[in-house]
């Protein structure tokens, strides 16, 4: 934490269980990767890391997204896959620059409607969770090109799906779908549709 000029820090696969309390001194960080550790929380001082564009917390032991992440308003990539999350916090909707979100391999039971405010989102991966429904607000994601919600418990899709005009890839395999909404025919950019095992 004396290296206050750091803009990139990679601490993947280091058996970390916690970070130093004064980690927030690294206020110039733009990339922070903490993949594949044993973290359950982040120090409160990290609210000072307001310049972070890429945050990788995947393959850890988080049961909820740490509150300090809310301060990272410039986030472009957020990796949360392989944790123990049951929900995504509403503050995710405030990330106006977010282009990539991966929250696969968790225990998510629902997705906050606020996610529809992430209008820059291009890639959304929610595979291998416990989702039964998708929020209607996802139709606001006009720049979304890839949506992966395979291996969930979805029984139906919102009819507003057809308004996601930029969608190119849609992965819906391994759910409980018995029909697709008619509006899916509006997805003129769609080149990959996987509805195996429904």
C-alpha cells in the first residue's frame, strides 16, 4: 500500500483471505484483479478507488457484493462469477460505463430491475444460477450484444426481449422454458440462439 502510483494490480490465485485495511491508498488503480482467492470482504478504505475500470472478484467466497464497489462509478468490467451471491445490489444500476458483467456460477435467485439502467452494457453473463424470472427492464439494454442465462430455472421470458435490438447471441439452454415470446422475431441482429434442454 506504499505503491501509491499503481494503476494496475494483479493478485490472482494468491490464497488471499483479506486485504490490508489501508488498501484505499492505491487511489490511482484502474485495474484490480483478485480472481481465485478466499476473500469474503473488502476493506472500507476501498471507497477511495473511484478510478477503477476493471474489477475482478471472481472465484472467491463473497456472499454479497461489497458495499465499497458502489463507489467505483467508472467501472467498465465487473467479474463476480464463482462466488456465493444470492442477489445483485441495486447500486449496480448506477454503473453507466459498465460494458461487461459476469455473475455466473452463483446462487442468484433474482436480478435487480436497476440493471436496466446500465445502458452501455454489451455482455451480460448470468449462467448457472437459480433465476426463475428476468426483469422487464432488460429491454433498456439497447447496446447488449450477448446475453447468457443458460442453466437456470427460467420458465418464461419477458415479451420485451424483442426490444434488445443489438442482441447477437442469446443462450437459454438448460432452463424450464416451454415457449419463446413472439417478440424474439424482432431481433434482427441475432446470429446465435441456443435453447437446448428446455
